[in-house]
C-alpha cells in the first residue's frame, strides 16, 4: 500500500500544473506556504526528482506541509522517522506522524501499527495523548483562520 501511495503521489507530481511550471516555481510556491507544493517538493527531494536527493531537505518540506494537515506529508514524515531518513530514527516520532496520517487515511494504519509494536504501552499512551492535543490545536487553528 505504501508503494501505491508513493506512486500516486509521484503521478500527481508529474501531472500537476505546479510541476509543469518547473521545480523553481514549485520551490517559490512552497516558500509561499502552499501545502501541496511543500509536499511535492518534499517528495522531489526524497526521491531525487528534478533535484539532488536530500532527505533532510525532504523532511523540512514534509514538516511544513504536515503542520498544515497534508496527509501525504504526515505519512512521509512518519516514514522518515521510522527509517531514519533525514532525521535520527525515532519510533515515537514515527508513530506520532503515522497516527496523524492514519486519522485522515486508514490505509496507512498498517505502517502505524507496525511502529506501535516497537513501543511500550506507556510510550504509546504518551504519543496518543500528544496526537490528540495536536489534532485539537490543528482544528482550532483551522477555525481561527476561517474567521
């Protein structure tokens, strides 16, 4: 399923008007706050598409998009922490981001559950509480932005 998600994302990347405009335009849109461009730029760096492969740079853009609730970025950030790509391997952080991604897309639950098996019940409870707080804060920020 993970490969399917990545392939779909790459297909979107290749067909999106953002990438038809060129990687420099995507970078500008990402710097301007576009969560889609941030997510796609993260994928570009992660896979070395139109830019040199750079996991740390990928994580930077995934984090920016994830903070805006982008499900692909939440998922990819979780994978980065799970696999130690661009960040030190950290199963608590991996579970945090994968759990947030799973709250939007149940197809990533398997990856989340695989990481959960590596954590103690106490650590799981701690991260789940952090997820709940993050989601509450995110919803609050969304409501305030609509005012």
